[in-house]
C-alpha cells in the first residue's frame, strides 16, 4: 500500500516536473480527473464487459463441471479429453480472438466464448485435482456402507473438491476480465476493450489508463465476490479458523 | 462353535509378492467382543479390509453366518483408524451419515441420532463442525456414526490410536460401558494390549509378517469392567503373557 502511494507520488512528480507531454505520459491526477469527467462513457462501456465476463464465466463453469464429472466417472474420457483441453490452452489469444469475432460477429457471443476459453482450464484442473484429494478413509467408510459410486461422488468427492475449486475460481476470475477486454479489442461495438482501442487511437493515454483502472477495480470486485461465495459455500472452514 | 457369526478359514493375502497374511483362521460369536493384537505392519488392518470387501483374499474362505461372505446378506459398521469425519458436515450429519446412505431421509436420520448425543457426551455439539471438536469428541462422534447403523457387527480399526493416553483411557472405559449395555458383536484391531484386555472377551495374537495367529486368549474378567479391574491378578497375567507372546513369539 505504502509502496503504491510512493510509486504514484513519484509518477506525479516526474510527469509534472519533467515537462513530458500528457499525450505521452499523463500524471495520475490527470488520469483521475479525466476518468471522472468521462465517467458516463466509462461506466456505459463497463456493462458490456461485465456481461461478457459473467456470461463467459457461467458457460465455463457449467462446462468445467460437466467435463470434470464425466472425466471422474470414466477414466478413458479423461485420457481422451484432457489432451484436447490442454491443446486448447496453447492457442494464442491474439490469433484466435479476431477469428472468433470473424465467425460469430461483433455481438456478445464471441466474447462469451473467448472468456470461457481462457477460464475453463483452471477450473477443470482444480475440480479434477479436488476430486482426487478425497480422504481415502472417508471413501472406504462410504464403501463399507455400500454407497453407490454416484453417492460417494456427491457425499465425499464433490465437497472435497471445494477448496481446490475456489482456488481455481480465483485464478480464472482474474483471467476472465482480461479475456473479455481482449475479445472486445478484436472487435466490438461497445465495451472497455473497444473504449481502450479508441482512446489510444485518439492519443488519449489518460483515458486508456482510466479504463485500465476501471477494469482492475472490476476484477477486484469479482475476486472479492468469489471470496464471499467461498465463505458462504464452506462455512466449516471459517468456523475451524475461529476455534484455532 | 455353532453360534459363530463370522468365520475366517485359512485366509492368505499378498501385496506385490509380499505375503502379508499367512494363514489366518478365526471366528467371532454373536454378541462377542473379539480383538486382534499384533505388531505394527503385521497386516491387522488388512483383515478388516478383507471383511469390508475393499480387498479380496488370495485363498481361504470368509464365512458370515455359515455362508460365504459375498453371498450372505450381511452388514458391517466400520470405524476406520482415523475418525474419517467429513469436515463439511455438522457433527449430527456426520453421525447420521450411515443412516442417510441406507436411504433414510436426512431429517429422519437426524431425529434418530439426536437422542444419543447425550449418552455419547456430545450434547450441545450437534450443530458444530468436526474441526471445532477435541480429539476425544471426534472419536465419540465417529463411534456414534458407527453404532447407530445397527448393523450385524462392528469393525473397529485401531479407533483410539491417535488419542492421548488419558483421553484414550476415558473413551475405552466409556466404550466398555456402552458395550455392556448393548452387547454389539465387535471385532477390534489394536496394538494396545491393555485396550484389548480391557474390552475383549477373546483376543487373537498375530505374528509379524506374514501374519499368522500365534495364540488365542480368553479374558475371564467379569462385566461390567472398570479400569481398576486391569490391576487384578488375572488381567495382569494375561497382559504380561500377551506382551511376552508379541515380543518373543518363538519361545511360546
């Protein structure tokens, strides 16, 4: 926190005293003032980005859960699908994003697909790892109770995966906003990505940086939301901490 | 004996070519508390895992009520070494787990276990999470989960090994009292000779790997027992003799 303040102060001083043009390096104060003056445009462009982020994330979550359950129950599906998913992570977003926009147009769909593409894999890996983390004693206990495979999954494997799942969720939520902005950068009517592109083309680095601040705040809010959901979904964790 | 509910005949089991169980034959009668003591790593727990059918024997037969185990309708309530409580379930739902798996609704299962909390020293902790309980309470919760299943037989796999000495003695005394009330058929695996003497009607002593039964003891102490009974000459004599058998098996 202190380091961030010192950095901002140094930046402010340098921008004011060195005589560098605001169109090259705007001072933090200028970014704040210009961001405030342009707040309506910024906010208006934040909503589509938030929509693409949440939409893509929802798709990614649904798909990761379905795929992880399939792969947990059928090991051959795991062997068949995992290499494909790993390969999907090697695709350079710079090349893929314009193509997806080309195929699916300037609407919401290509953004949702790209967000899903970048957030899906951490979630899937976290879930698979989480299922494997199930305590062997608990699994054997359930077997001794003659619980079915599905019962064991629901009673033990799924709850065991929650801490891993939330770790994956936190990682992918930080990718999600960046993914959405990147998708908009490749082509969109509205959104923070296209706003950044336009501001850059108009030689307004102050507005570019203001939009960056907005996207950072957005990511932090979503991150905080995952922490809140984690608390609510795993009440036993916080109660254990309180005791110790 | 005709009232044997469980019988193991000439069971052997190897893992990766290493013989763990040599030639195990033992029996448990209905309403009897039987212990198996043996050095650590002797394959004591393997016996239980054969019974829960987590493992299959290489040779020999497992009989339940006179019929092969895979064919006989049977149900065991198993308590693993560690308490295996689910950290995400409240204590009452952990205790009711077996009933829920049997297909009883969560509400009915809770109603069935709730009256027992008092007797198990867990009153007031129904809605706590396991991480909020002490080690002794966790073991009692795991025992409650085991006995509430009202199965044919209890299988206890070194259930108190992780507890401190005082807590262990407390819970042994408590379990002895509970057993005297209910007369569950039980098979206990332990390396604690005193625990075996205190709780059991009969004790099998296993050799080191490959495990065979080297001796069988009857414990003549009357029921109900108290910890003080462990000081009696009869109890002392058995305890010493079991320890002798364990430490110097070739001399017996």
